[in-house]
């Protein structure tokens, strides 16, 4: 049975990526009337998180979403750690390789029949203790008890609320996504490889290769800027660039070539400042970005969803109004802040490990490399 569209509900969620879609399902299961607004009936290709770590699997399971997501994943049971053309360590692990759009579309497939999904774009947002609202591009106004903004890293609706985006570091890093095949047509003899550079002169983090679907996916994490020559060369001549910046890679994975186009993705590290507004909540990347090199992107998003939907929403909707005091409970949550702060710290530390030439960071690099190569 399909829900009758209504212009008033308990919660209106703007943005149906992972955060918005997962939150919509959890809130609907609690019996709340949810309206979800997104411009795409099917979530499109978007280069974001592409591996599910064990802690993220636990969060998906807690939210009742792991089984359906797992259907589209490829199991990774071992990561080969290599550097300078030599395998240094083999680490047993249980990760899941899957594209971000597959994660989101698998979650969307769990929408109940009575989910009010509006295909459209929000152009205006108004805060309010009792009746916050959003206005769609066609002029439709939807009021609710709570508006959840889960628009990811894009959009500027937050500016209408007088919220400031505090830039921690502009162009913190760049990541490049691509598919690899062996030239001899044989399968790669591993589940996953993490390959590190032998020095820091190239300003590289690391290369990770992992099975995704029937293919081998590569993510190259760098501290290059958009206008750097290396960035242009990686997009234009990826095979030659990879071999130049990561000598010895062929000795570990075999003679390879990159299949299809390279997807560059620039990371700006930010956090919203003074964002508690009556009746409006910023969820996931709408509140803080994460550098994907940390592996914590899904951890942060799913923790946000769990804290909001499981720990706070049931109590919030038992009493009228959504004053700032309620909304601020989310941003002050010790569990949320711990994950946010760790993700921020890991991103900044990861960059300094590569670009900082001071003696203390040289020692830290040595310790990090030793632990990484020995499995400590």
C-alpha cells in the first residue's frame, strides 16, 4: 500500500543518500510519518566509500540493513601489505567491497511501501520549534515536527539557517578511483592489497586494491592539489603515473592496466559551526566531512544515524516541539563526538605523516611504517 502524499509529517528528510535513507527506515519503523525528498529515483554513480569495515558491518546489522547490503558485496578475507615491490605482511580481515551507489540503492530497496518519497529538489528551508518546513522547486511546502538535512558534502541550504561551514583544511587530499585488469587476462591472486610508497617525496598516502563485484577496484590516496601536474597526469595517463609514483607495483600484482576512466575526488575537510537550530538537524556529511583515507566515512555516517534514531528520536517525539536544547543533544552526544573527532584527527595526522618534514614527524613516520610492515 502506497502512502498518500501529505504536506505535513513528523520528519522530513532532505537527501536520500546513506544517512538519509537509513534514518528514514529507522524512523518509519518507529511509527513516525516520514517524507524523504531527493532528486534521484535511483541513487546515481557517486565516488564515495567503497569498502565496509567490521565496525561498519556491526552498525549496519544493528540498524537491520547488513543482510540486504551484503547481497551486493564481495568478501575480502586477507589484505596483502606491500612496499618497494616486496610483500611485507599479510593481514587476515573481513571486509566487504561494494560501490557506494550499491550500498544506498540496497538500503533504499528496504523502504516500506508507505514511505513518502518525493522526487524533487528543496530550494528553501525554515527552522522553527513547532513547525519547521522545506519548500520544493515546484513551490510545494512541506511542514514537519523535525527537518533532517542529509545532503552530504554538496548543497548550500545550511546557509539559509545562518550556519557557518568551518573549513579545517581546504584541499586536504585527493583520491583517485579506477578499475584494474591484468594484461594476461588472469585474475589477480589476492583479495586486497595495500601498497605504500618508499618515501614521501611524491606526497602519496597509499594505494588500496580490492575486489568489488567481478572487478578489481583501486583507490589511490594522495596529497596532491587539483591544479598539480601529478593530478592531471593521473587522469590523463594513469598506467604510467602509477608505475612512476609506486615503483615495484607490478612485481606484487602482475602486469596491469587501468580499465575505463579515472575518477578524481577532492577532499575538503570541514565541520559545521554553531549549527543547533530549532527543528533542524544536520546528519552525516552535512555536518562534517571525512577523508576516505581514514576508512571512517561509513563509521561516522552510521554512528550519526544510530545516535539520532536509536538514542534520541524516541524520546524527542514523545514531547511537543523541537527546541535547540533537544537538537543540541545530538551534536553533544559523547559517542558522536568521539567518532567525529577521531575521524578529523586521523585525517590531519595522515596528511602530516606525509607532508611534514619536522623531526618529530619523521620519527612518527618510521614508527608507523615499522608497525604497518610487521603487523604490530
